[in-house]
């Protein structure tokens, strides 16, 4: 069936006329469907997220009554599923899966894990992994890149030390968002500062007052949790050549290479190393690439479904309703800051993209900040911090989907160990209630 490329014909009622709560209800259907299925299965980790999104998509089609033709509804859904941001995320999923699978075949994960465990005492392995994720993500400015580089290593460490894989994966995800929130080259930093009209260094200082205490607190927790980890690394010699894939990813990412280019190069380098080390030939390399891509299949489907459902929510006026409801009854500075935080959080919840959430709400946040005497650096900090908080905990966000796919565990299983995002949220929320001016 051909998909319409022109703008769909709209019925007599404007999408904005749809009741706001009704427009947002597909998101509720998704959450309820997932919850009910999990209760029936008596296991929150085995229910496919894609199935819940199918239910939400079907419901979203039914309530979109301003479009009479099913083809027009499909066109709106496809526009969201085919958004450049969604497609870019899918290309990264594909390449990340191929890179991870080929790196595993040449023994890169085992070599990197043994090397890391020799450098760090067993009792500090949790804290060390978190600090490494914080540093790398801040340097390269991308949480996705950090997840791609470190989650396979974290998974290997978890298996070697007998630690829960979701815990080690969550440590990396938390550290990845520390850097995403602070980095000067992060797209969220750029979007937040540009929309609020402030300097990056000023926003960094304001953010640091929130992120650093949270990071210190969580590092202390990981040091305490690591006291029970006892591991003595093997005395066997480590093949430094097998470390090349992950070292290359980190170094080139730090140098600013585009993540798609970087992962493509990584897959090719893994093929050359596999041949040199005798791990596989051309057919073996192709098989590993195919297996890695296949392993990302569910994540790709979830990304497409989420993009489509969220575009229907936007079309029906759900996002506009959220914005209007939050800004209608602002009375003072504290209420204004809570509105900015709530605004970007809810839009991020609906779009599953923190950069898009900041771009969408930035102009409104700037207007609120001006009217209630909030400094541009403070409003930029609130936008970035709360968008990263929500993006870091939603199970259908790109970073969580990527992490769960690489680690081979459910995104829900990772959520309960996400100490850093929750610590950041508590500190940021407290700063609003205490009325601290930064």
C-alpha cells in the first residue's frame, strides 16, 4: 500500500480541539498494557515492550478522528516513525549491534574486562566504572556513544565477578548521563544554552552545582556496594591487540568523530583483527555482523512504534495541552522553576528524546524565566537537567534501549539500579524548593 507523502487531509475539527487528556491517553494505554501483561506473566522482565506499543498504536488510530481515512492516519504515524532522529537512532542501533558482536568474536570483551580488573581493586570496580563513564561521556558529549563503548565491558565484568548484569549496566547509563548533562559539546547543552541565550560556561557552572553532589553521593554508594566484591584477576597474559576495538572507540569519540562513522570503522577494524588473530574469516565476520544486527531487531521495532505513536499524540494536540496546562497558573519564582522542570519532563516523556524536548519547550521556558526573574543559566540548567533525568529512566529511551540490547537484559531490569538519575532529580528538585539562585 502506498503511503501518502503530501500533508494529510484534516477533517472539520482541528487536532487542537481534541481533549488534551484524550490526546495523551495512548501513552497511558502503553503503560497500562505493559503493566497488565507483566502482572499476568508474573514477570516484569519478559514482556515485550513492542507489544505494549502495538496496543497504544491501535488505540491512537481509533481516537484520531479528525482524519477519516486510514491512509492519512498511517501517513502521520509513518512521519513520526520515519523522523530523521528516529532513523539516525536506528542506524546507530544497527552499527552498534554489528560492532559489539564482532568485537566479542575476536575476544575484545574478555581482554578488556581482564585489563580493567587488573587496574582496579575488586572493591572499587563499581565506583571506577561509574567514574570512567562520567569522564568519557563528558569528554565525547554523547550518552549513546558512552553506552556503546562501555556496556559490553560492564557486562563482561558482571559475568566475571558474579554481579548482576543490570546493576553494572545501570552504572554505565548513569555515568553516561552525567556527561550528557555537563559536556560543552553535548546536543542538549547546545540546545539549552541557545534557547535561553546564555553562555555554555555559565550553564556548566549552574549544572555542576546539581550534578557534582549527585555524582559524589552515588560514587560513595558504589564504593560501599563494592565492599562485597572479591575478585583476583587471572595471571594469564592479556592480548593488548584485542583491546584495540574499545580503545579506538573511546579515543576517536574523544576526538569528535561522528558516531556512525566511528562504529562503521569499528566493524571494519574488527574484521581485520579477527582475520589477523585467526578468530574468523570473511564468512565468520559476515555472520557475526548479521547476528549483531539481528539482536537489535526488537529495539528497532520499538523505536519505530514509539516514534509513530508519539507523532499521533503530537498531531492530536497532546504536547500543546501539556505545555498549556503547566504554564496556566504560575504564581511565583518557585512555581515558575517547577513549571519549567515539569514542562520539559513531560514533553520528554512523550517524545523520548531529551534534545527534542528542550528544543520544543525552550522558547516557552525562556518566556517564563524572563517574566519571573530566573537567570538564563538557571533556566538552561533546569531544562538540561530534568530532560536528562527523564531520558535516563524511561525504558523506551534510546540510551536504555541501546543498553538493554547490548547487555541482553530488560530495560525495566536496569531501571531499579539507576541511582545517579534519581539522585540528580532529588537534588535538582530540592534546589527549586529551597529557592537557591544560581
